[in-house]
C-alpha cells in the first residue's frame, strides 16, 4: 500500500516528561524522476570516483523492484568502476534530529544492499561543504553500517570514527531494515553501538551477536568526527548493482539508563537432544526472562525442552527495566531441530575407483580414499567410517575431523594376490544410522608402457565473470608402477576470442587428505592460444582414483578459456626423493611467450 504522508515527525508522546520522540523521513514528498535527488529538500549528493557517475533516482519502482512498503524510495541502479554516490542531509524543521544532547538514540533505514556495497550512518561534515564523505574527505566521518554481496567474507560490518571496524554475521540479500542503537553514556562517554536487523523489513528485530555493545572510542569535546556532539548529518551510499533506501528514522529515547541483553546463539539441535539451559545477561544486572514464540519446543523458566519434532524454534529473551533502567530491546534467537534419520550421506569411494585397475609390479598396501558429506554437518556427525575389503576391516581416518567441508577419509589394506576385489564402506552418523556403499576393482601387474588419461576436455570454462571451475576425473590407482607423468595443457579460448593480456591461472587437485594442491601455475600469452607440456611426476600420490580438479584463470576480457588437459603415465620405477626440474617444452611451431611453473603450495 502506498503511503501518501509527506515528511512526518512522528510520536511526540507527551504523556510523560521523558517522552520518546521519533523523526521519520520517508522520501514521499520528493519529486519523482531519474537522477534528481541532489538539491531536493536539503539533500546533497556526491560522486565516488567517476565525476560523471549518475545521481540517485527518486521513484516508486526500479526495474521490477520496489520498496517493501511500495512507497517512494531512493534508488541507485548504476554500476561500473568507481561508479557510486553518497547522499547527505542535515537536520531541518521537518527532520529535526539532534545528536548534540547525547543520551540514547536509534538510527534506522530500509536498505537494499548492492554488489560492491551500501552503507548508511551519521557523522560530522568537517569541512562544511554539505557532504559527509567517510573515506573520501579525511576530516569527515562518523559511524556507518556497511553491507555488500561481493566476495566470500566481510559482508556486514560497522565502521567506527577512529577508522576501525567490527564485522558481524549477516549475509541475507534483498531489503532489510537496519538499526544502529547508540548509547552515548556507555564506556564513560566513549559510547557504544549495537546493530539490529529485520530481514524483509518486517517481523522481530534480530540483535547481531557480533556487534552488541561495541565501544565507539569517542572523545566528547574534541570537536572532530570522534565527538558526537558535533555530528550534524545523516548519509547513505551505494555502489554497483541496484541499491535502494527508504524510511530513514531517528529515535530519541527517554532519559534514563540503557541496558542490553547479551546471549549466545543456540546451535541447531537433534530431535532427541536433552533440555537446554538458557543463559543470558542484561548489562544492568537485572534478571532476564524467556518467552517461547514458535516451534517444536517449550520453555519453563530458563529451560527449553524439545518436543521431538523437526522445525525451527524461535524464542526471545526479555528484560522490562525498572525505575532506574529502560527496557532492554528483546533478543530473538532461532535454531533448527533436525532429524538425523531423514538424511543420507553423499559418499564416494574415490580410490580405488569403481571398475578400475590398481597397477603394481609386486603386492603392496593399497590406499583407500573416501569422501563423505551430509546436510546439516553442524549437528549430524559421522561417528564411524569403516571399510571391508574381502574380510579385512579398516578404520578410515580424517586429518580434519572438525571441518565438514573437507570430508576426506583414508586408510590402507593389504592385497593377497593379483585378482578382483570388492570393497564395502560403512558410514555411521549421529543417531546410529549406518549406510553401506560398494565398489569393485582389480589389482594387476599387467602394465602398459604408456597410459593416457584425458581430464579437462573443454568442459571447464573460466570467463571474465567466472574465474574458477571444478570437475572430477578418473585416474588409474598404482603403487610404484609409473616412473614419469607428463601433463599436456592446451590453453584454448572460447570461440578463439582470447583475453588480450597475459593472465595468471593454473590447475589444482585435491589430495587424499582433502587438501587442495596446486599442480601448476600458468601465465597466458597475449591474446593467442597455446599448448605446453610439464613434468608432474612428483604429484603421483595425488593423481590417482576419482580426483577433484580446479581450473582457475583471472580473465578480464575475451570470451573465456576452456582448456584441454591430458596426462601421460610412463611405465617404470619412480625416482622417489628426487624432485624433477620444472619443464615447459614448447611446440616447434609455437611463438607463444608464456610460462608454466610447478608449485607444491598447498591450498585449502
């Protein structure tokens, strides 16, 4: 439903002298149009690094997106190198926020985060030019909350005036209502900030455990960005993708002592787990109570008891305050209850691989390698993984028992002859459920003088937007059967359209311990295809069975690269203990200026 309110000053609750006051700016009074926020109703905007970067749009919709309340919002649907925009607004009669008096304040906004990052905050316009540009104009600054989609980490954090920042765990995309709650009386005037979120801009506030009661290191009276008494503007910023902003709110809390509840997250549980004693503390020292909200559990006092059913448990911790303390914001916690019997592990007997041969001149112990994964590894554990080879019982071990993303187990069995074998792998998980997997293989001393294995055959593609691709390929298993392994690498380009510059890439394989090992590194030629050979004999223990491989290449133009990679195994006794020199044998008809570099660096 569209809201038709203009700039609204809400809730002058005057029934008590220490009333709470809220100031809401909902953008609904602005003139709709593309790239026209700058100059409207006191808003000033500033480009990031590209002087021609576009201004914010004022609109009800942006493409197929709209704000959760379907009202007018601010949008930034522009991207590119250095393309970003910051908007700043000072206090005015229709949005009369005031940080000078300190105390306890909340700052909220509805924000749709972008790929490279969006943020909002409050701070000091040190040079008086109307803009607060943290990181761009050095004296400017304050406190701001930054969120992004790009990358594997650092998706959410609060930047403090002294240049430090605090990360917290929030990776949900789309619109979210964010709140920074400031207590300028905390830490003897150094101040504290706590972050709350409402995914989808609705429901209960969720207090971020990683950013609760964080000291802001303020210096009241210093007259710079570390002094909240001179903070004079609110700002927000967007870069890359489609950023959105709506419903900017400042709330002045009543006079009194603020308190917060601190409580650790409850991990996911199994349906048969014992009752949980809930523990939470209020900064005031007052007792905390708990209330069940929904899910398969009950609460009595501070004891939560599971019902034995699956589902999501949601409860809250509360402290109502007293004559000396304000009510604490409720802390809402959720966790999932899982039935381990409902999940099957994903198991692969990688070595020896099903239907393959194990080559050796004489009988030697043979390595067994198994990978095992399961949904909800944080709560469903593998209690035992064993193998049975023709009556030989082998307990398989892992070098990374606390890393469910590794999942590799290994052991050895002793063959009794050159013949066919069957292997049964039994996996027992939490709750006692056991699943068995079977493969067969042959141990032979009949070894061809050369054995070729084709792995990548154009199936793995790296592009300017995708820099890594993975696949699985079957190699022979062997013990002392091959003296040399050569890798023939063909750097191909999709449609022959190569990146015009030299780029760094390479190939990694995963060893029996589940560790990623760099097989070789590759620097491409300028804009042309090429092929090379490299001796990888030292990696004989990695190149066996069903092997996970990764091709990575940091391309930035062209159509992409889809290489071929063939391994040639030459019969003979390996040179154990001798590391072969790197080799890059160029075809006689090639003029490609490139390098292949052997590397033994382990990558996890």
